[in-house]
C-alpha cells in the first residue's frame, strides 16, 4: 500500500456534496485561508494542482481550496499523532463548523482521524503496528465496527513463518481507506465506488509556506553541518589496488 494523506476540512456538513458542485476557489480566498492557518509564515504561490495529486504535499507546502460549504487544506503539519491535540487556532477557524482531520502514512502503517461537531470532539483514532493504539476517543463510526469485531484480521505473510501475529486486530490502512471515503468522499487505493468523488476534478491552490524563524534555524544547522564535514574528499583506486585520495594537483 502506498496511501498517504494529510487532510483538514472545515465543513458545514458532509464534505462530498461541497466537492462535487464544480465550484472553484479563487486564489485570493485560498491564500487568505492559508495565512490564517499559518499566521506569521511566509506564503508564496506555487501554482494550481488537484486533490488527486496533492492529498499529501511535500514539507513546507500547502494546497487549499475554499468552496461553498467547505474549506479544505492538505498539509502534513495539520495532522497529529494524537488527533485530539488539534491546534487551538484551528478550532477557532472552524468554530460552528464540522472539523475533520485525516492522516495516513503507508511506510509505518499509521492511521489517524478525528471529527469535531460544534467544537466538541466526537471521535478520534490513531494507531499503527509499532506504536499501538495511541488514541481511541468516542464511539466508533459504523464503518469501523466490523474491524473492531475482528472481521478483517491481517493474514500472516507467506514466507515469514517466524513472524508473530499482526499487533492490531486489522490493518490501519484498510480502515483508513474506509474512513477517507466516509469523511471525504474518495479513496486512494482499493475498489472505487460509483459515488466516490473525482479527485482530479477538485482543483487546489498551492503555496510554499515557511516559518521564517524555522527556516533561519535550518540554514544555520546546515552551515554547522557543512563546517563539521569539511571539504569534500575524492578517492580512486591506485595501481596497488588501494583507495588513494585525489587532490586538486593530481586531478
């Protein structure tokens, strides 16, 4: 599985209808949303994309759209290992609306999602095979119930007889796809449903969003590392079969 997500939405209700109207956000509205989510950060437009391409953007990149009924952001910094610890300013931005967070990472089989209604957390789940169940708050949604009932166990991988049973009652990414469909109206992997939204038809505005203080700290750290490493060294095999350093004089 290669599914990764980093999604946050402020919605008037179900996200799916809002993403299927064909409406387009203006860049100015999307940028205003991003600046409110990251106050004091440097924000630079990097062009447009779609939900199909950018549900998990690179570091320091945000994709966003503002549509009637929903404001949607894709950014790794907005998902939390413990979803209930959503930043207070995000609660303020979503006041009076439904707030939905969804994060998956296929490298570590991690899933985290949460839903707030009118400021109240009604469900939060975060789990991975290495960390176990980090958070499990509220009553499970209906789509979760068969998984918690043990109806979708992870079968042992063939060829690994000494490997123990999977440490969770189900695979987080399998449940994560169902959560993604239930909360956002689409899946990344698995069987498509006729009612799934066409993520290629949902345009997003992209921005490079950086914290000036954090960026300065990074550059200072890179400078320290370069100083510690010193000048680069080049070696090649000599006539006697040993590796010998190549200097500028004998390049």
